[in-house]
């Protein structure tokens, strides 16, 4: 079962709260939403729905580095933060009844 856009947006809010709490800083839900949207496009483009989080984070980071609207300088968005968002996205998808299978990194 695939999650609809509204549920994924709610998930982005929850993921932002979890990552912010875990890392002790502020992670905006807009970043989480952007990661989810970008990740879905990448999985579809490369045809690898089970891509591991480390590989996905590197690909998402490359997309973000090419986007002047995403702050990727040191101390901002990083592969580490993207991996954390992906991890919490897995948790959210499971709670929402739509778990996904991802190869271990």
C-alpha cells in the first residue's frame, strides 16, 4: 500500500520532530518533505525501490548540492541528516501501515 501525499506531509512533520529531538537541533518539516519527494523520484528513476540509506543519502545530497535553494554548506544539510530522515521515514511508514523494505547499508 502506497501512502498518499497528505499522509506523507503529516509524516514529514512527525519525522522533523523525531530528528530534531534525536539530534538536539531544529530540522524543518520542509526539509523532511523535500527528502521524501526527492528520494521517491530517485527510487523510480533508477528502478531500485530497496536502495540502502547510505547510497540514497549520497544521491539526495548530490541533487541538493545542485539546488541553490538548499543550504548544503558545512553545518547545514548533510548526508548524515538525510540518513536520519530516511531512518525515521521508515519508522513512520511502518506505523502508517505501509512499511518498505530497504537493503542494509
